[in-house]
C-alpha cells in the first residue's frame, strides 16, 4: 500500500534530484540550494545564499536575469528564462530556469521555488543552425544579385537588339500579312520578357531597401484609367469592363508607374475573377488624395490573403502583369508606397476589391525612395 513520503525522504529526494533546485523567501533572497546546484557551481550554500548565486551568472546576462526574476517575483507570477551560469570548472553553461510562487501550510504566499536544467547543447545546436541559416541566406542573396546582373545586362541587351530588328521587319513586312503577323508575335514576346526583366529589377531594388523610384509629373488619372480600360476591353472581349469616375483625376504622379500598377490590378481581376463576370474600375477622391478601386466577382482564398502582397507567394498566381512570377501585386503595392500611398484588398463572397490610395502630390521623401 502506498504511503506518503516522510520529511526526511522528501528532503533527500529534492537534494539529489537530477535538476538544480532553489528557494527564495518573502524578501526574494534565496535561502536554499540543493546538492545538485552546489555540485554544478562548486560553491557552498553560504556563498550562494541571498544574492550570492548571481555572482555565477554571466555578466552579459546578469541584469536581464535579475530584473526578469524580480519583476515576476513581485507580481507573484511563474516565469521561465534562460541564462548562462558558471560551472565549477569556470565554463559558462546555458541553463533553463523555471520559478513558481510557493505557499505555506495556510495557503499564504511564502516566496518562490525553482528548478534549473543544463540546456547548453541545445543552445549550441540552435546557434549553429542559425549561423548555417545566415550563411545560406547570404549565399542566396549573392546568387540573386548574380542572376539579376545577368538579367539586367546579358539578357536586356539582346532583347533590345531583337526589338530593334522586329521594328525593321515590321516596316519591310508591309503588304505581307503572314510575315506581319509573325512580327507581331515576336514583338509581344519581347515586350513580355522586358516586363519580366523590369519586375525582377524592381524586386531587387525593393529588397535592397532602395524602393521603386518614381518621377512625379502632372498627370490626368482619369485619362490614364480610361486608356487602360480601352485596352482591357480589346483583350477581355468576354468580360463587361466598366469605368466609373467620381472625382477630378488631376495630380502629380509617375504616369508610367501608375499605369503599371493599375494594369497589374485590372489584369489580375480578369484572370482571377469569376469567369465571364464584370470587372469594374472606379476613381474617387477629394482635394488631398484619390483612390483607384478595381473590383471583380469571386473571393481570394482566406489562406492566401495574409501573404498576397509577398513576392512569389501570391497563391494561385494572383499578380497581373508579373503573374508568371507572382510579382504583380507586390510591385503594384510598392508603386503605391513609393507615391506615399497604399494598396489594400477586401475580399469576401461578395467579390474582391483592390483599393490604391494616392496623395495628389507626392512628398519629396517618397519620390526619392
């Protein structure tokens, strides 16, 4: 039949437990350390009592460790922390320390008791893994720079030559529809590759922290939107494409970049909205800012939304012009931010709306980003 431990048996169990045990009284000063603790530190109970134990804490961890302990002690809340404690051979080892409030026989607060275990091997393994991860990230960044260097020079130059040749062929192909059609195919392919190259270079600038550069100039956003809609109607012949203008579209923006952003959003709506459903472009605003809204039927999956604007993570290839790379929405948002604005999305069963807000005049800091 089981019987409760006697006081001497309980004390013996605590003394030689395979973990380091400590106790603190009402004054937060430690008054007990078990034999396992003393064996680890190589010190006596007299040396460790009070605040003596703190002499073994690594100098870089001491202030944090003591402050964390006292904060939880005064709030009478359990705590967990890791710090380096000097072993008897002088080597500092990472330990995991857990402390909890203790009570007396009447249930009144009596101080804290805690236990510690050596976790140095785990910490070293974590540090090595983190260092390995940092090295791999550095290699990935170097590889990315190398690829972008190839893209920006070794690919862009031949593309320019192909584009120039296609222009010459287009002139000589006048009167020959078959050749002219093939020239158009080449021209569209070159434009597509140039767009991809541009998206990759934009991504590189964003990751380097330089941001997308913009050159604001007087722009009629209403005319820009109308031009984009006219082009979209020639491509999306099976869609009803509408444009509502409810505000003056005048302001100072980088027209080329704004066209790029809105085109990404409208292309995204055509590609990923419910097939055959309408696509709506709406321009609103006040004296300080304008808002361009692109709406389509169909919802974006909830698991995709949190990372929708991340490069290469758009899910279902939501992205517009940079759709093949998953960069379209990422770049559209970067363009909005470069103008001192923002790009937001609202998606539900009622449909999906992207809303790009732009101040009418770009601040100097934003323009130079």
